């Protein structure tokens, strides 16, 4: 699987651990930054990750900032992105099963490395259920088509 990772400075340490973990699982990883602990804008990196999803350059994305909130908002501004802020394994599973999320955002300052890697496993290994969830996702997609410039 090809996975994009991104973070701001607050999510950088967690992103680096996740990147190493993904490599150990033999996934192809595309890191769109940031590449240090220097203060930076989460929005730049959330949008970069979202663009890779939109352009079908990767299969899934995993992003992080201090809370996961800002970077997820930025990423969700990109057409065809369904980014979910995840704070535990059950959320990671459900966002794939019910929402077919293609990006997972994690809170770099509020989640242990161990818990984050469990979320990564759940996100990558949980299939979308489809069925009744298709209708709900299609409503979002149709709105996006009608209202995007």
C-alpha cells in the first residue's frame, strides 16, 4: 500500500514513528513534511496530503498535529478527502467501516506512540462495510460536486 504522511512541528515526532512503522510493514511511504520540530503551519501539510489523495497518488493518508484538529480541517478542504480525527482504536476502525475515510488524523500531543500504532493497524486493516453507508457518503460527495469551484 502507498501511504502519505504529514505533520506540523507538534505532530512531527509521532509522524516519524509512524513512518518507521509503516516501512517495517513494507508499505511505500510518501512524506510531504514537515521535517523538523521548527514551528510551522499545519495547514500547508494537511493540504499537501489531501492533494495526494485527490490525485490518486496514494491509497491512504496519516497526518498529525498537536491536537489533530487543525490538520484534519485543512486536509478536509481538499475535494474527495474524507479525513477523520481519531483518538482511539475503535474510532480508527469505525471511520474505515462506516465512513470509508481515506485519511486519519492523530493528536501528536495527546496520544502515546503505542496507541497511535494500534490506530494505524486498525485504520489500515479495517475494510469499508459499504451498504447503508454508501448512501451517506454519496450525499457528501454529491454536495461536494455541486458546490466546488
